[in-house]
C-alpha cells in the first residue's frame, strides 16, 4: 500500500515540475497532472531500459522522469491542437 502512495506522490511532483518547466499553458487538473507524472516516469523507465541505462526493475531517476513528463506534454499539446 505504501508503494502505491509513494508512486502517486512522486507522480504528482514530477507532473508539477514537468508542467512548470514546459513553456505554455497546459490546462490540466490535479488528477491529470498526477497521471502525467506517473506516465512520464513510465516512459523514462521504458526508454532507459531500452537504451541500457537502467536494469530491469530499476526505477528511473527524477530528471529522466521529468523529461518523460515534458515529452508527454508536448505530445498532448500536438494532439489537443487538432
């Protein structure tokens, strides 16, 4: 149970930092910010494992997670414009 709570808290912090660092106005609520952070961490973990930067089961770092969140924000921005 504590692991799920820590994933949610870390996802929220990563989502907030990604939104703060990406230029532009992203209209996301608290829930979507948390989902963004969790998904950004997952993207960073997947990409890092594919590139050999992380071992299987090893969590991605803060910077990689924030970069993954920013990448997802850019993708979301492209989709939302249409």
